C-alpha cells in the first residue's frame, strides 16, 4: 500500500514537473509565435509615387499615405509598421538600405522590385522620345536583362529577407500592364510600341513570380485588378507621361494603389 502511494506520488510529481516545463517552453516560444510586425520594402510602386500625400520625412523616397502598405497598416493595425520602400530603388538599394527593420518579430513583408533593375525609366524615355524601332530595340534589351541577370539579383534580395525574418509571410507584388490596346488613344506611342511595353511587363512579372515561388513567397499579380484601368482605358489608374511632374509618369494613382494594389496584397497577406 505504501509502495503504491509512493509510486503514485512520484508519478504525479514528474507529471506536474513536465507540465510546468512544457508551460515554460510554451511561454518562451510565444514571442516567436507572435511575429506580427509588418515591413514594406521595395521601389516606387510600393512607396506610392504618383498617389500624392507624401510623408514629408520620407524625402525623395516619396512614401505616400495613399500607398497600399500604408492603407493596409491603417486597416489592420499590425504590432509594428516599418515603411522603407523608396522611389527609384533597385535590388541593391533594398539590400543596402531597407532591410534594417526585419527581425524575428516580423510576420509580414511586402515588396515590389526589379523594374528599375531592368531599366524601366530608360525604356519609357526611349519609347516616348525616340523612334518606334528604337523603342522596340530598347524593350528587347530589357527583356534580355530580365532573362540573364535579374533572377540572381532577386534571389539575393529574397534570401536576405528570409535570413532576417524567418517567420514572415512574404508577398511579392508585380507590375501592371501600362496600356489598353486596340483603341483610339493619344499617347504619342504607336500600337506596336504599346504592345511591346505591355509584353515586357508580362515578361518581367513571369520572372518575378518564378523567383518568388522558388523562395516560397506569395506573388501578387496586379494585372487583373488593373484590367480596364490601364492608360487609354478611359478610367486609368496609371499616370501617362506628365511633363510637369515627370517622376509620376507611368505610376499608379491613388485609385491604382487602393483599387489595384491593396486588394491583391490583402488577399495574399
């Protein structure tokens, strides 16, 4: 009888000890499980160039309160929000200047990058100011860069994000097509030029989506939400060339951020 009681006592003691240790381990793991901070990385399509309402402290990065990261944060109240996306950013700029806020508490990351590496600004400058043949040739050069060089640059960025924020859900946002085709539209560009530019956007999106998938990231394709809101659509969510504010040319308007980018990001986050 005594032996039975002693055995029962020892069993209960070790069971209680195991429960206490398990509880302690659970308490220690809780901060990692509560990785709910949001960090918004990337280029001008994420900073909100073209949407207006720029945050004065962001300077030339032109981060907008109407950009999709800011709108998502306001609606969802993450435990922390760091907005480091910057106008003109390339993959190297993201690596050098934007990753500081990432950490074990980061639960969500958004990023759009690659367009500037591929020469987006120079493509559009060439197409607007030079001949049709020069435009098509410049687009071909950009497509070749996307095939040969951009994948490795994206890999470097995506690997760095994973290393710094291993618990994060990462959403990679793509780019819209610029033009609605087969319609009357005064842009200064021929149908051939507009089709080449749209094709380059598709080519870039395919490359980005492939690299994102290989890193286990979600890809947010904004082309469906921008359909019928391209330049020449009559209800454009993209600025055409703006000679008074050239930096906003070919960027989403505030409606493009809220109606084009935000729902795609929200669905993937």
